[in-house]
C-alpha cells in the first residue's frame, strides 16, 4: 500500500522592519508591512513530518515529542484545513485519478532545534515547516507566495520563512487577505556577506505573547498609529533600496531605528510591555559605541542590533566584522547566570563561535 508522507524544514526569520499589530485577528492581517532576513544555517530550524492515512481517526499533532491538542477553529486547524482545501482544488478536482488525500486525517510531528517561545520566532519556522511539509505531501503546484498566505494564518511572521534571503510581507488591502503575502526582495546570494549573530540573553519563555501584546498595543498606543501611517511605508522603500544597493550603513540605520520604535510602541502600550532587559540595553550601548568609532573613521556603521518580543539580541554585520564583534561581546558580557549565554553566527555561513 502506498505511504503518503513528507518531511520539510524551515528556518527562523528575523525582522528588520517589525510586524506589530493586526487589523484582522482571525485572518492575521497586519497593520503594517514588514521585512526580514531568513537565517540559513542549521541552528534555528523547525523540521516537520506529515503523514496522511485513511486509517487515522482524526488529525493529530506532536511538538518536540509531546502531543498538542488541535483546537477546533484554532490556527493549527485553520492551516491544515486550508492545505486540504488547496489539495482538493488544485489536484483532486483537476486530476480525478489522484488519491483523495484531502479526505484522509493527517498526523504531524514537528521538532525545533532551539528553545520554543524565547523570542526566537519559533512559531515562524514552525508554521512555515508545517505548510511546506503538507505542500509536499499533497504535491501542490503552487508558489511560495500562495503558501505564505496560509502560513500567515498560523503565525503572521511565518509567512516570511517560506522564502530565503531578504523577504517582505506586503500587508495587502483586500479584506479576505489574499494579497497579504510574502515576496522575496533579494535572494541570500545577492548579499551573502551579511551575517546574523544571535546573543541568547535568556531562553526563558517570554512574558507577554506577541498575540496579546499586539492586541493591547493596537487598542491603546497612539504612537502605533503614527508608526503605521507615517514611518513604516517609507522605511519599507528605503530598506529595500539599501538591500538592493548592498548599502550596509543605510541597512543598519533603518534596522536599529525600527527595533527602537517597535520597543517604544511596546512601552507606549497600556499597561506598558518591556521585552528588553538590562543586558539587552547594554548590548545596544556597545553596538552604538562600536558604530560611533567606525563612523568617526569614515567607515560608516558596521553593525545593527535588533530585538523581537524578548530580550535576545540579533546583530547583523558583514562577515569581516563577525570575529571582532563576538570578541567584544564575550569580553563585555562574560557568561554568567542571568547574563549572556551564547552567541553564534548564522546567516551567510558564519562560523559558530561560543
Ligand atoms: O508572528 P508573531 O505573532 O510571532 O509576531 C512576531 C512579531 C515580531 O517578532 C516582534 C516582529 C516580526 O516582524 O517578526
């Protein structure tokens, strides 16, 4: 008997222009466009195996070996239902001899090789890997942008992990969300020189989830309205140009400004949300000083920090500076409890430094 099973993996992406705020919470439509870099090495990935079998009783899911409930009407159920719908419409309705996999229950097992929900975007790689494995299982003849529309309904930022390199999530305007999708701005090969250093300040589970944090910000922050209307649209244009021109100084300036504004918007929320801690802020001070010296020498900015919904720093830099920055961080943040724990290079083939 035929076995219908497929495995796919997807990496984490780290936003330079942050997504923060939903205009539709069910479809996960954002209040602004965003742009990220997909990390390409093996450290931060989700790997998912999906299997369809008519003898299974119902859909089931295991995350890191533990079974999780698939809640009716929840995000996981929505993604699975959407993928089955695509299988029916794109394959079974057009080729009646194909097996009716859309009617079989699926069993799905997913593993992250990094701490879940520690501000390291585990939901992004998780839903991207889920959608990719089902797309393979169902042999869907559709583009990554089409799949990104479905991954988006699992976790907004997941839509960007369907592509490698530099990826924009266009917010779209249609109420059904069909144009709120990811597109590749440039492949990694366009600018392979860019590396990301992840400084794991804490791998604890984060305090305020992105879902509840965003909702509170949308409801209470006047600064968010300014950001959506007057800041992000121009930044999307400017950072895309910086990437296409391989202009690191501009890329770094925009990335840091947008991280700062995202955390300002979190602070502007009622009650306020604090994602960074003292170590996060000390890393910012270090990068600011590092850039000040470099700019004074006429070399422009050499590093860019960015923080998501947690205290961990991601530092973008060019390959030639990776060693120097790792040495600086290790010097100023010796490893001790509650402090900097780990740093490793990821994007563009950097060596692992510990
Ligand atoms: O997709 P979510 O719900 O995990 O939200 C991600 C939000 C940020 O990581 C803070 C920003 C981003 O664009 O990834």
